[in-house]
C-alpha cells in the first residue's frame, strides 16, 4: 500500500521543475532528481523550503486548526456574506 503523503509529494515533485525546487533548497537539479528517486534525503532545515516549493506546507494537527475543502470554504463565505447583508438590511 502506497503512503498517500508520499504519493502527493512525488506527484507535486513531478509537476514542477527540479531547478526551481533545487534553488529553494540550495541544491542542483540532479540532487532534486535523486530525492525524487529515493536516492537522497532532505535535511530537516531543508524540509520547509522543499514543501513550499511544491506548494505544500506543514500544518499542526489538533489544537484550534481545522481543514476543510476549498469549495466548502467558498460556500461558507457566501452564506456568511448573505447572512450579514440580511442583518444589515442590505437585501
């Protein structure tokens, strides 16, 4: 069974240029290619820049953070805006 996080990272890595990722983490394209093939790893201090270059970020699990799909967030914003207009009499 494939790890979903690994699949996501590899899919994102395939969608960007190795040069861009390399620039973000201070390595050349071939180093990034070796990371993608599992021949190289990342140092902890490179992880944030690596994920950011792929359009990803680390989010703390638990606490007050909640993650919802973007489509649901847009719908909630529309409902909130409509509700505020109703309260303010701007119908």
